[in-house]
C-alpha cells in the first residue's frame, strides 16, 4: 500500500493538531506541525531582536535557524527543537502567539519554511497540519482534509481547555480572538487560508475527537 502525504488545513482551534497527531500515530507516519515552525521562527526573532522590516537581518536569521521535531506516537507528544533546544512549551506562550501572524506573513519566512517542509515530506508517509499545505506546500497530496467548526463551539472548547489548566477567560474574549485569527489567516496576501478544491471537509462542531480520527483514517485507507 502506497505511503501517502496527508494535508490537514483549516481554521484555528478546530482540533487540527489533535486529529493529525493521532492519525499519524495510527498509520505509523511522521507528524509535522507547520504552525510550530512559524512559532519557532517567531521565538528566534523575538529572542534575537530581528526587525520585521530588515530584509538582510531576516535572511541571516533564517540561514542560522534549524528546526526539527521529535514525535512520540505512544504519548502523542510532539517536541519542537530550535537549533537543538526544546522549545515546545515556550512557543505556546501568548507573547509568541501574539507575534506569529506578522512573522508568518513575511514572504521570506514562508519561502524558507516551505523549503523545509518539502524536505521533511520527501520520504512521504507524513501528516502535515497548517493553513496552506493542501493549497501550496503539497498541492499533490493524496488526501487533503479541511477542518472547520462553528466559532462559538471552538471558543467553548478553548475555554474548557484553559479552565482545565486553571485559567479563567471570558467566552467573548476567546470568541473575538478566534474570529480575528480566522480573519487574519484568510485575508493575508501570501498563501492565505483557503479550502483546496479537492479537499474533503471535516466539520468538527458535532463530532468527538475519536470520530474525527476514524473519519480521516477511513479516508486515508480508501486512498492506499
Ligand atoms: O496552528 P498554529 O496556531 O500553531 O499556527 C500559528 C500561526 O502560524 C497561525 O496563526 C498562522 O498565522 C501561521 N501558520 C501559517 N501557515 C501554516 C501554519 C501556521 O501561516 N502552514
């Protein structure tokens, strides 16, 4: 059975990475979190004072950055490394999240990450999640999943997640943040979030995580 490239794109907080990781684990595939790559670049820029209007500085920074992953299919944990240092915890912090959309909109940054993503996918047998994987990075992927969910339901899930970590945030604040990210991701000039015409739509509003995973695995098996 051929090894596939599986592209998982969609809106923020739809359960993309949760689904993609478990599908990768079940199929014995590699998992590539492209959002983590943009977050890691953002962290490097912040740590090294790289200015977003300094094309030469950005070039030098991108040339000196190496990003890698270690995915444990048993625990489902994915560690991101920036120049050899584990940064998974740090890149999830709010100060990184707040800066990432400006960094990920830079054409130089996108070009450099897409080159890396092509290398990571060369051996196939990968599940890659992001915003532009099916439309831009791997337009020939055998399976393209586009994930969406009702914004209010996404906000409620995120609120419950935060609450489980001991953080109380109002539903409206979360909903506004989700709507802003949807807007930013779909309206940016370079590789905006779009549903690929040959993708299959996975609306997670009324599905459990296990149902989502089963649904994608089934679609993958049909393509093997
Ligand atoms: O998926 P995650 O929330 O970690 O992604 C962080 C940010 O990185 C997104 O809000 C988006 O701006 C950017 N991104 C992107 N292209 C991708 C993946 C993520 O522009 N393929």
